[in-house]
C-alpha cells in the first residue's frame, strides 16, 4: 500500500507548517499522535518505527538543554511539540520510493535535470555507504586505527575519493548508454503513477485532522 509520492510530500510540508504554527497549543500533541497512528495504518510503519530512536534522542537532549538553561517547563513543552512536529512530518516523505517520486515528477513534466539529479543522488548515497564500510574493513584487516589522524587521509580519505571518482564515471556512463537526456520530453513512462481512491482518502483525513486542530486550538 503506497500513497502517491506527491501527496506524501505535500502532506509532509503541510503537517510541518501547521505543527510549527500551533506548537503553543497542547492539543497539538494529540494531533501529532493521531497522525502517527494514521501513517502506520497507511503502510508507513517502517519509516514511523525508524523515526522513534533519532526523535527520542534529539528531543531528549535539546529539551533537557532548554530546561536546564531556562527552568521554564512551558518553553520546554513548546519546543518538544515543535521537534515532534518536524520528525512526524518527515514520515510520509521518508516513505516515498525514489523511483515512484521521479516517475511522478516526469509525469508533471518537471525539468529532466532535476529528476535525473534526484535519481543519481539517491542511488549514489547507498553505494557510498557500502564503499566507506569496505574501506573501514580493509583498514581493520591491516591493523590501521580508524581514527588515527596521521594516516587517516592516506588510508581512508584518498581511497574514498578514488572510489567516488570511479562511481561517478560509472553513473555518467550508465546514463549515457541508457539514452538519458537533460532536455526534451520525447520519452515514455512504462508504469505511470496514478492517483487512487486511497490517496484521496488519505488527503481527506489529513485535511480533516488539520481542520479539527484549528477548531480546537484554544
């Protein structure tokens, strides 16, 4: 069950805006909690669960700093709501499949350099993580300290730069051989991403929850 990527992105932006606007209202906590449950019901449970640990660590540290520096529990609560709004609003965006997202952008005739740039970026990051892990494992096998500044640049930084160069050349060649062009709309979409009733129902529930937040703001 996947929500339309553009609807997910739009809902993330709207939720963040209203969450920050109504951070002064304690009822916003109930609204954010209901949205969290809603995201799980709409198949975003993986992103929702992944968000728990970083959200707890970030919010816990910063709200503690705010309380120790101000001794103001109301300010601490308002900041907690703001941070929660940011993290919870990221869940729909984090649930987007990059292939679906770029396909949707192509369907609305978004400039090709944007969609191709997104595809390259999101495919490059996982590859880069794997290469960094391999270099660290090679350093361990040779008995090189991972955080020794004297040899870090030779044992880690230089090999990483070389691998980044090779990967970028491979990606460029891959795009060239597959016939990608930065301009023009002379391409076809194999599997178009269409709006479904589920997407409309999702947008309707998000809109209704925002309306209730506005009504019960006091």
